C-alpha cells in the first residue's frame, strides 16, 4: 500500500533525524518502524486473551464448568465416544 504524507518543514527535519538515529535506508523504513513500535505498545496494554479477540462466547455460555482437568477429560471422552458411535453406524 502506498501512503503519501505531506509534512511541514519541521516535521520533515525530525523525520530525517529519526532516520539517521535508526540507521534506516529511507523514510519509509522509519515510518514502518514507528508504526510497529506504536502497535506493539498498544498491544502490550492488553492481555493475551484480548489480543486474541476475547473469549469465545459459545465456551462462556456452556452448561458445564470445565475448569478442572478431570471434568475436561470426562467431557472429551464422552464426545469421542459419541463420535465413535456415529462412525460405527
């Protein structure tokens, strides 16, 4: 994607100083670096779940609680048994 930005003289000089400090080959590399840094900073304030889009609602609205390992294992075992039974038909 091409992005064209008109900068005032002062902002242009600042961008050149940043490019020199970052040892960037061109101003496009500087802008990409700044965008990535800002995005990472915004993401750092979020939890892993928030970065991944939140909890799936269908899991939160389930009728059983699967927070315990034994409960999850028995739930998965029942699901596997029903799938095996369907295949056997």
